[in-house]
C-alpha cells in the first residue's frame, strides 16, 4: 500500500527530489523514477525541481515564446482584415470548443499510449496553425472558424500532455515553485517577443511584418518538438475512464463539486480577456508597436511578481493571497469608466500583472494537489486533468458567447466597460468556490 504522507499519496505526494538535469515547464512528467531524494527540510513549496521538471519548463518556455511572438497579434491581424468583434469572438469560441473536445478525446491516447507523442503533436499542430495563416494571408478572416479549431486542437493536445507530465514531476512540496517559475518564463517571453514582433511589423510594414513573425513562431515550435524528445515517457496504469468527470460530481462530499465551478468561473474571464485587451490597445493607438510596448511593460512587472509569489507564497497563505489578487484584478477595471485609452489600459495591465500571480498560482496548485490527494485519484490523473480543462474551457466558451451576444447588440464604450467589469469579476466566484480547498490539510502518516 502506498504510504500516506502529510502532502498526499506515495510518489505523487510529498516526495523530495534529487535535482537532476533540467526540465522546464509549468507542469511536469509525473512521479519520475529519478525524482529527487534530497531533503526539503520539511517545508512545503521549497523543494527543488528535478531534471525532468526543468526540461518541461524549457519546452513550456519555447511554447510560450512562439505563442508570444505571434499569438498577441493574431486577433489584431484578423481585425485589420475585417473590423468585426463578433468574428474574433467566434474564432475564440471555436478554439476553446475544439480544445475542450481534444482534451476529452485525446485523454485516451495520453493515458493508454504515449503522452509525449501527444505533446509533440500539439507543438507540431501549433506550427501548422501559423503555416495556414501564412498561406491564407488576408483570406484568413474567411476561415476564422477553421483557424480557431486548428488552434484549439494544438492547444488541447499540448496542454493535456503538459499537465499530465507536470503533475508527475511535481508534488505539493514544489508545485508552487514550479508554477512561479512557469509564470516567470511566460512573463519573460512576453517581455521581448511581442515587443520584437511589434517592432518588426512597424518597421517592415503590414503584411511583410506579419508574415515574418508568423514564420518565426513556426520555427520556434519546430525547435520545441525537438527539445521534447528529451522528456522521458512513463507508462500510466489502467484504462481511460471516459465519464470520470460526471462520476466524480455524483459522489457525495466530492471536492470537485467546488473545484469545477471555480474552474468554470476562472475560464469565463480568460476566454474574453485573453484577446480583447490587446485588441483594444490596437484600436486605441492604431499601432502594433504600442501593443508591443504594453506587453513589454506588463510582462516585466509580471515576471517580478511571479518570481516573488513563487518564492514566498506558502500553501498556508494561498486562501488570503488569492483573495487579494482577485479583488485587485477587479478594481483595476474601474478606470475604464473614466476613459478607455492607452493610459487606462496600461494601468489595468500593470495592475493585473502585479496581482494575477496571487490568483493563478494558488488556484493551479490547489487543483493539482486535489488530483494527488489520494492514491486512487492520482491513478486517475489524466481523467482529472481532462476534467479540469473541461471546466476551464466551458467557462471560456460561456464568457466568449456572452461577449459575442452583447457586442452584437452594442459596441458602445460604456457597454464594453460594463461587459468587461461583469466578466472580469468572475474570479470572485472562483475564490468563493475554492476558498475551502486552498488551505492544505495535514494528515498523519500511517
């Protein structure tokens, strides 16, 4: 029988790790046989990351860099072809719909076959997405739904495998640290990549600049595929349970009855704010360089914030740390009611960059701690990761549908402001659902 520890179960829980050569990424390949055997001094959140975790971080960093190079500008590119909020909303909706279906269907591949091939395929399909944008050029707007579906397929495959590997190579002792470093890498990519893209588009002009940055992203994704071959695969036990999510929700007292609606609430904000802020900056300034500068400033702030949160936020502080982050993320929307321009958007961006880590790090860590809370749930990690993503993407689709429905009726500034405040307040619901799951439970060893 697996030994119960204060952090969870067996190899999925409070194991300490001998540092090995690096894996980088937000989520790592789990319960690694080489996972470190060193000592953490009994302090949760302070354990070092092993080699596979650091290598996963590297793959994540490449994925983030490639996405940051062009992802920020895909919505702007579609907007320049056709000034239509609804078009971009539908592009986003079908991306999330396909992503959710990909998680659910590909879960069987990840559990019963080779999850590393799932990850590599996700990176490769990301490259295909940008290849399609390059080939379609200004005709991309006519194929927005198709492009959204391809992007969703790529993201679904990549993040499914990444999350499974993340769960396997981290434990409750080092998960906050890994999430902090992952956010740091994402912010680091966001500092330089969008600024470089904005500079190239401005300097080379319109179509030529866009084609160059899309080509660069394609190349970085190819490098990511190569690096991923250094990640070790691990056979997962059992067969894939297609309806595990529904089974878990039917169980009396299941923590997933709180976690799932929290994830839906988290996704509602992500679905809209993931594209609308960059688009509003371009509309306000008519300059890709201004969007690049915005990303540089906010990502630099985010880098420092993620670094500090990853280093100092202990599990026992998650509950109130997350509440502070949530409240501040809502308050920074209020300046939009004064005026929606580059200055207020920058105030918003810096505020979110400062406080978002207090929201996302506890949320992510607590959900993955829940997945590893028992030996049985750890064996079903693929199914629970699929469940997590179904919750997030359901929220993203709901948020995007609300956006499309409202914006189709009126695109007036005050309408947009109230819409952003309403959808942007959904993290409050996420905290209300999650607050009882944010305090780690100490269990006696048996």
